[in-house]
C-alpha cells in the first residue's frame, strides 16, 4: 500500500471544496493525503485563490503534512495522481440559469440535471471530461476518476461508452440522503441502514432496505406511505411533494426526490414558472448563495467549513467522495451507492450502460450487488430515461442536432415535438461558445 496519496481536484475553485478538504482532514489517519492539487481554468482564478487559501488554512489548523497546491495547468497537476475528482460547471452559473430559464420561457421544466437543462449540461460537460480522461490515460493511467460533475450518470456513461478507460466512478449525494431518510423513518442510526437500489442517476428507487442486514422494506413502505409532508425524503435544491399512500404501497419501493419532476410534473412546473417570473430560479438563488459563501471564504480568520455551505443543494457530496476514496485506498469492502458499468447487475438494462446501484467498495473498485430485473412498477420509467441518456451521450460526442431533438422528445418532461425543436435551437445558440461540436 502506498504510504501517501496524491489527489487532484478538477474544478478546485468550487464552493464545495471546503467540504472536500474537511473530509480529507478527518480521514487523514486512514487516507494519508500528501498532496491535494486544486485545479481550475484562468476564468476561475479569483475563486480558486479564495477557496485555495481557505483550504490551506484548514490544513494548517489541523496540523497535517498535507500540501494544498493551486494550479491552472491540468496536465502538470495530473502527473502520477492516485485519484482525480471532477466537480466542474462548464459555463459556470450563468449557463445553469440559461438551462433553467430558456425551457421555462416555453412552459417546459428547466432543471439542472433533468430534461432540457440536464441534456445541455451534459453537452457542455462530456467533451471536457473525455479530454481529461485522455490526459489521465497518458499521465496517471492507474488513477481512479471520481466524477461528481452533474449529470453524473450521463458523464459516467459517456466515459464507459466512448473510451476504453475503466477506472471511472460516478457519485451523487442523493443515495446518501435516501439512507438518512430511511434511517429517520425507522428510528435507527444511519450506519445501520443499507439499500438495494435500481435505476440511473437522479432516477433511482430503493427496492429493498435493510437494518443490520435484515430486510425491512415492508415496514419502510408502510411508514413512508403514512408520513407527514415535512418528513418526505427531500433535497435542498427543490420542493419535494409527498406521494399518495396508494402510490407508495403500489410501488412497494422508495422513489428518490428527483422523481418529483416526473410524478408531479404539473405541480413542479407551476412552482418553477412562479420562480421564473420572480427571478428566483434555482441558478439565480445559488448565484447569491455562492457570492455570500465566497465573501465568508475571504475572511483570513476562517479556517473551517462554514455552516452556510450546507444550504447548497450538494451538501454531503464531497464527504461521499472522501468516503469512496478512503474505501478504495483501504480495501474496506463496505457498501456505497455509485454509478458503474451495469455488467448484468440489472438484467434488463444494457451491459455497457451506467447504472446507480449498491456496491461493495474494494481496492479494485466497486463490485455491484446484483438486483435482477427491474420491477414492473419502475421498469418503464427507468428504460425511458436510460434511452434518453444514451441518445444524449451520442449527441454530445457527435454534435448531431437531430439526435438532440430526438433525445429531448423521448424525455417525459418535454410536452411536444414542436417545443423540443425550439428549445434545442435556443439553447444551442445560448451556449454556442461551449458547444463547438454542434457548430462544426
């Protein structure tokens, strides 16, 4: 086992970085990080310098021999890395606001990782990730890529499908929140709860739940069918509505919060149209939160992760990444929930597709826990989203506008073919500088 670990974080100027640093500090005994490289692009220099200085203060306060190095040269940083984490937003928050506002201007849900918005985030992100993979294959071929850039499932799918790089793992904080929600429903500690998951990123269902290894799904379903609205398993970045008891009992599974967009489309659209009118779509809200966070980060007295970071929708993301890296490094064999190549884990989805499932985490990477076929209640919706994802990945790589229109039409959040064409063209134009593949 290596005595020390080199980690490279691409998108190091992210407001989430302090959580990542905190995660490495508290796990230093089991994961001795000697070098943490925070990498960003020139346009992100100001943020990287602010957040990098805070990271250095945090490490100094912890009294650890961990070097935090800031870099604008990805290739220099990647050389001989052991782990590479990716947390980027191509086009930064202004691009997210366009992803949300343009579909909404046509009465279509605009959301960061679902529907038209998720599709265009994938179009901007996938080519950049594939470039990073090329660099990794040359400069650190044995390193693991831990991707939590959204849409995490599609990004992972693109790497699996369009490169021969196998050491990629997608990561999301939604399963972590689901475990916490199930633990609360059952009145037990989170570490006693595990789940069987079926689905794809932001479109998963807990089809079984275990306390101390014993299945409690019947009880979880019955309790979830009867909980109060405020106890619904939710995310901080959108309002989760409570499902009807009939739906939960008939489903006999626990849906993740993002299913709200598909099972409460009408209500979610009404909520978003209200935000559209008042200039409070999520990207606009987050822009303000980010400004406040970076003001806090500038304070030279601050040497810890501020509480306010938990108001960002991705709280616990970075901690999940640290957990995953520590488990690979120490060959722990514990259960975590990640995006990996299906390989028959879900028998009626393609072998070479990315799925989000429970895995044992080992030094050789995640070992998915087989779940068999998708239950009939969830089969249709997951097959539809997987079709959408595959078409999006192909369009991202080829720059094929027709395929983009077809992909959006396949997504249940798109109400008509006419609108699919209009929204695709407007978003292509809006993001032109980040989408060269479509303008060859």
